[in-house]
C-alpha cells in the first residue's frame, strides 16, 4: 500500500489541514488528522493517532504504524482530503 502513496498529495492535505483545521497544542486538526511542521521547517508530520507520517526534505517520507489496516485507512483518508 505504501508504494501507492503520493507525497505531493499528502503535502496538499497538509496545507488543507493547516488552513481549514483548528489550531491546538499538538498542531492543526481537521477531520481526525493532526498536522504540524517541525521546528526545522523541513519536516512536517500528520497523524490520526494510529499512523504517523513524516515528510522530510526532498519529499522523503516515513510511516510509523502497527497494523497494515490502519495504514491503508490513513492513506485513503489523505487521498480523500486531497481531492
């Protein structure tokens, strides 16, 4: 499933969340996903509490998750928000 992941779409979703979401202590939240930019300005992260996505400089990325089903659901939600 990770092979089907689109970093550019995820960055678009990051912008949607930070522009439309509610700001809280952990970042901006919108439709169950919390997004924040790290202090270095080159790393952004998004999480739904089960899956965390880190996007680094040059669009490198890493997922942290326990179950494949959670990853699939998270990626589908990102695709939906990016439309």
